[in-house]
């Protein structure tokens, strides 16, 4: 029994290491922008992580395992892929943009060589985090003095756009960042500078934008630098058709959406559910293989969520989005493999075409609303989730607690 546990733990460690290596190797590099707005909330689809540090003693380990068991039981009353959607999760509700905060411009003091804050702050903001197909993306820039809200003129010295992919960085044509009232800029002379980006078929990957500027009203005429990034996904891989159907299955609401798939592969699809008045209710994420052609995918909104959110219908399905994964190792390729086999697969994957490509291609989102029937809370089950994954995880935690209790009482 002990050797079997040791083997399982070793396999898990190797799998985790492989995932970390994959993330480092295949996710395009590039800064997300200083001052990036984050909710500070945990990942809605991930089990809770205990951030309390316990003593490295038998008693401390027991307290840690008991806490993990308790937290997981509370989290797992819903399925891992069908979760309540709360108003605080702005990044999942307003999912098309990563809202950045203005950042204070810094300079290095020539005397002590330490960074110092200037009197100016700027915001370099892509209006969407991903440009898809033949869309045109806008990026705006403004600066003010002392955070007083009045935009000040800037003297743009250099604009550099670089595509970062695993194969290496590639410099792109210089964008036109202007305040002329033309080329995508809304109004001339309002001190809001704008650039547009429309991808060509080869513009696939993470785009890193660097702007160097001076502030004419600053007598020292210092040179400042701002950075931001966005993702470019020019190829159409799949799209939502706008056709839907619905039913209640085992006490949960299932809304099926038709998807037209041009490029087969492993897809991650997400949908939001609101009340007709706009209150967020639930979110569902699907991971599955899709074949070429039109097909239906089922978004399941777990019954207990409606009871706990206390929100009657009718409901509105919206915010459908998705992406095709482009990793050199498939999601099931490592399943059931020994650590040695996983290592061989990992090494072989380095020679696959995907190893030099971005790790995803993004579908156009469907932002209209599909209105459901006028369900009430009583239409759905109030039962807690009881899937095999939940039972197995609880059993694992309970075994850890029992082992720790034994260690305490030795």
C-alpha cells in the first residue's frame, strides 16, 4: 500500500513539473502591463488554496489537512465547471477587456540612482485583450498631472510593437499612435492618443507594445517608457451560430449552443448566465474535443446555484466565448503513464510544430442574449454536487487527516 502511494505521489510530482515546464515553454512571454486591474479573488474554477502557514509539526500538519478538507467540502457543493457567478467577478462578466490602472511615471534620480516618481501618470489601454479575425483593435494613451484628470499633451518618441511567440520575438510594422482625429483617433487635440491594429494572417501571437514619450510641460524633459500587451488571433477556427435549445436535466438547466467548427481540436468554451434584469447567476466552462462541422455543446448550470443565488427566471445566456488549445501535448496524452513515459512524451513534444506556435486560437464571442423560459427556483434541484471527482478528493483529504491524527498521537 505504501509503495503504491509513493508511486502515485511521484507521478503527481512529475506531472506537475511537466505542466510548469509547459507553461514556461509554450505560453508567449510579454508583460501584462504594470498596474493591471485584478479582482484579487480566487480562480472561480479552482479548488480553494489554504494561504495560512502552519507549523511544520504533526499538530500543524493535522490542522492544515483539516482546513483543506473543510474548505474543499464547502467549495465542492457545485461541480468544478458550473459555478455561481457573483458581481465581484468583473473579469468574467466584462471578459473582453483587462482594465488597467493609470501608472505613475518613474525616473532614475541621477544623484542616488534610485527610482523616483514624477508628477505624471499615464494609461496605455488596449480596448480589448484579444483581437480576433479581421477585427480592428484600438489602444489608447493618455497622461495627466498629479492625477487631476486633465489630460496633458505628450511628445511620442518611439512606438514599438513586437510579436512574442515560442519561436522567438518578431518586430512588427510601427503603429501610428496619434491625436489627429484620423486613423482611428476619435477627436483631434483632446490629448487622447490612439493606435489601431488589424491583424494579417501571420499576426498570430502575443503582441507587446512599448511607447517611449516625453511630457512637454516638464522642464526636465525626461524620457519615459510604457508597456502593454494584447493577443492576436487572426484565423477563424470556430464560431457560435446563435442557435440554442434548452431543457432541465437532473435538476439543472442545460442550454445547448450550436457551434460551427472549422478547425478540429481541443476547445475550452465558456458561457455566462444572468437574470433578465442583468443580475449574474452562473458560469459554465466546457473542455472537450470538437470535430469539424456543426455540432451542439451543452452548457450546464447546476440546480443548487439557482437556490443559493435566490434568483428566478427568465434567464439570459450571453458572453459565449471559446478558444482552441494549441499545446504540443494533448490533454489526455499523459493519462495513466509512468513518470518515465511522461518524460519521453515531453521530450518528443519539443519537435512538434505546436512547440514553436502560440498556445491558443480564439473564437469570436457571441454577445447577444438568448432568453430562457420563465423558470422559478423550484424548477431546479437543491442537491449538492456528488460527482466521483468530489468523492475521490474528499477521500484523499480524509486519509491525510487520519494519517496526521495517527502521527499526533504517537
